[in-house]
């Protein structure tokens, strides 16, 4: 596999109108390296942390995944957008749900993997993955019944998520739902997670839940369901 995708982010051509590009590029670089199974150099004290050892072994991923379908299962013939989708279409039961899958992703490795394999898995349901940040969705207004965004909110400040909520509201159909997860700073693992992720290359923001709920309300959203996990709280918003 070419290593071009995992080179350090090039910020020399960032347009001044998009202040988020540098952070998006940094987070993309961190996940491109993970998807390509590259090694991460971290200090010995981080390697000694239980959460790091669980991350290396793969145990942690099962603990922290946000099962969005438990509070908002995609329905047959719904048009669903998964932001920061990773390889979602390959590992979750979209074929069982019979819902149309659209993605947007900042990792070129994940985007390329899904676009090369998604249609082979189910050409009817898989509608492709766009490359880009959550604050600039490459889709039409009023297009989706359900929008999903899990696993990456903690890498961006609340100001960024205010912009994301505006975009999500734009692409949702009237009455559509948004499901996303929030890193709960009150969880026992939260601080250790933040330390580890910073050393892996992506700074983590530990924002109070009350502040998250303020920006949801300010965007015109109403929380209709919430599910608590070991690190992340899952929200369903209309």
C-alpha cells in the first residue's frame, strides 16, 4: 500500500477561510496510521498504562464502541449518512437493515477501502464515501432520514461541533434524527484516554456534558434518547 496517505499533514495550502483544516488533517493523520497498522512511538509511562495495553491488544475497542443501532436502528429504505464512518459498512449489518449507506470520512485510507469494497458487498445499498470534515458535508439539503457520527467528537472543540450541528440540520429531512456520541469526562477512563490519544497524535477535549447539551439546544435540537457507555455517552437528537 502506498504510504502517501499517512504522510504528515501538509498544511501549507490550507485556505484561510477554513480554520479547521489543520486539526482535521492532524486527526486524519493519526487514523491513517492506525488503519495502515503502523506503529506509534509513545513514552514508556504511557505504554505502562492499563488503557494503552488494552488498546494494543484490541480489548479496548469492544469496550468503547458506540452501538448507535441500539437507540436508532436504520430502517429499510432509509437514507443514512455515517460521518467519520471508518469501515462501518464492512463491519455493521447494513445489509440486514436494508438501509442506504452514505459516508463521509477524513481518513483517506478508510475512504479508499470502503469505496473499493462497499459496492462489492452490496451495490444497491452502498452509495459511496466522500472525503471531508464533518463541518462541511458534501451532500444536499434535506437528503437523509438518519445521520450518525460516532467515535470522533472528542478530537474537536465545542465550537467545531456547533458548526457540525448546523450542517447536520441542513442535510437532515424534516423529522430526521441525529445520533452521535460524546466523551463523558466524568467516566473513570476519560483522563487516561485523553492522555493516550494525545500521545497517539490527536489531542482530546474533555468538555462537560452540560456544555454539550447547551450547544445541542442552541442548534434547535431536542435530545430524545441517551445511552451511557464506559467512555462515551450516545445521544439521539431530533
